[in-house]
C-alpha cells in the first residue's frame, strides 16, 4: 500500500459478525512510487474513514510530488489513549483518530 488510509472495520457492516470492531492505519512508504488503493475485502465490513489518494491519476508519483505519507502514534500517559496521526511529507497532519484505552 503506497498511500495513507484509515479504515474502520465493524461487524454491523457485514454478514460475519464474530469479531470486535477494529482500525487499520497505513502510511508510506516514503521512498517508493505511489499506487493504490485496491478494492477492500468485505469480510470484516470495511469503511474508509480517510484516504490520501489524489484525484485523477495517482500511480507512481515521485516523492517530489508531495504525495507520500507517514504516520505517528502517541500514547497518553494519564489516559492511556492512543492517538494516531497521518501526515504528508511537509509535516501537515491530514487525519487524526484517538482510541480510548480498553483496560
């Protein structure tokens, strides 16, 4: 996957319901051409919450086009919440999601 995306999966969006909802965060790689996305498998009821794909032709852009991405995860010491951020190569935050601690 050569782009940034935040996908949420949940049993209420699919016929297979024996799982807890979960997230998938993807960003990168910073050093390779861009491509994607492919069609999502519907097994776990995916929903795209954020997608960095540019309009029009996306394939194989170089890093100098600023369509490369990275992610960062931070854990709150007091709340134990995890915050996920997806960023472009200039450091601009494109997406943020906070996940509460389950313990």
